C-alpha cells in the first residue's frame, strides 16, 4: 500500500500563509486547514504501529510531503 501525505511543520504553515494568497484566498484558507490537519512523520508511525502494520517505509519528499509504503503480507 502506498500513500502520499502532507507533512505538518511550522515552516510549511508559515510559507503557505505568506505565499498561498497568490493562489486565491479560498485556496490559501483550504491549504492552511489541510496543513493543520496533517500528520507529522512520528504520528504516522504511531498510527501504523497501533494498527499493527509491519514493514513500513516513509520517505520525505519535496514541498512538505512524504510517501509511506506499507508491505502487506
């Protein structure tokens, strides 16, 4: 299973708050909400550990995103 997720960080929030208005006020508002609701990498590891998922690989990507790969059976 593979999924891509926003990475919550103060730097990402600050940059989007400052420059997100170039995309429009509604885009800026939605983007800031998405960043507030996103997870840190540690939170994702904790959630997957709680769900007893094994063989997890998480890699940081550009633009405050990460890719999680979970090997299933």
